[in-house]
C-alpha cells in the first residue's frame, strides 16, 4: 500500500468499469476537503451533474460513504454530510484507543522487518509535507500501516469504518494551520515516539504509546476552528 496517495484528479474521465467506486472516492475527497460543507444536505441530481454520471452510481457511492461514517440518511432517504462535533470527537478517540492500542501491541510482537522502514519513511514525509492535506493523509496512513501489520483482519475492518471520519476531522481542524508552527512539530514528534515503541518489540510499551498518542490529540483542539472547540465544562 503506498504511503502517500494522490488525491483524485477531477479532470480525469471516469471509467465505467468502476464508476461507483470512483464517484465514491471523489465525493469522499470533496467532503474531507470541505468542498461539500459539513452538516449540509446532499443533492443527488447535483452530484450526478457535477460528475457527469447517472444517479445510480451516486446513490451507490453515498451508501458506501454512509458505511464510512461521512454521510447520514434520514427516514426519507435524504442524505446529509456529518457534522464534526465535540461528541463525535470523543467517540472517535474512544474507538481509536480500543482499536489502535490492540493493533500496536500486536504489531510490536510480530517482528515485521518492513514495518520500521515504512513508518520511518512516513514520518520523514510528514516533516516535509507541503500542505496540511498531505500531512493528514500521511498521518492516517501511518496508523493504517501498523494496524495492517498487526495481522488481525477484524481490527483492520473496524479501523476502516472510522478512517474517513478521522481524516475528515484532521483536515477540518487544521485546514488553516501554519505548517511551520507547532501543530506539525507535535505530530511528527508524537509519531516518532509511537514508531520507536512499536518497533521496540515491547507489547506493553507499544500499547501505552498508542493510547498516549491518541489521547494527547485532544491538545490539538486549540488549533482548530471555533466550531470544533471543546465545549465548556
């Protein structure tokens, strides 16, 4: 799996062979980038016109994105982009602690010779990412790399249900951040610590480092937009 994937190019014609998949990828990117604002209704005819396809692949793509957690359907089947709320943030942290703590523990004990190189390359690319969108892709890819290395298909399947929401949150929270300042440095240093713990071979150390990394993410909220700030106690 490549560490850094290129975003979909809107100028590239869609292939009919995998039309719904390509439409899904483009809608996902539009949501994550904020081109389709959070909390807003989604018009299937407008999306069909935007991508030059019928409504059938649009509907199929939206169903897939509901499984990823990026959109919701109401009782009448109308679609809306999710809203990034403090409650959602806390739910995401809770799920990630459970999944990634276990995955880090398993990955540390498997002795994967390629894992250290892949994670090291990823962190190096994080340090020179030109945009925060690139950095968020690398951040998510870092976590997916060691989750895959854990060798547990059920853990991976559960992770894939929250991956897009995590990427959406990271991108929205830091869209206006200056990459020359503390948020990127904190992310790189934190991933370096997690990397060292995972490749150490110590299961307890790896699990504790993963939990600390995820829960420490709360401190990043002070860089987020006002709508994403933590609620008053």
